[in-house]
C-alpha cells in the first residue's frame, strides 16, 4: 500500500509585523496616571485603568 502524502499548508499573514503591534501596544503614550502623571501605554491603561502600576498597587493593595 502506498502512503498518501500530506498536502503542504502555507499560511500567509498580511498585517502589521509583531514588532509594529508591540510598539503600538507598549511604547506609545496614550494617557497619564491620574495620581502621579506618569505616561501610560495602551497596555498599562488596559491593565490598570487610569492609574499607573505603582499607584494602582498603592490604591488597591
């Protein structure tokens, strides 16, 4: 019996590179902490709301 060859799959991604996504999420300043004024990235805002990480920890823990 002959074994069937598995077809090769090619994935093509047509979007921003992983580096562009990382820069968009982590490097661009989109807000400032309401307590101390520290610049915050999209990632910070998503994780801690209107406070930077250190002010968030002081406030809630």
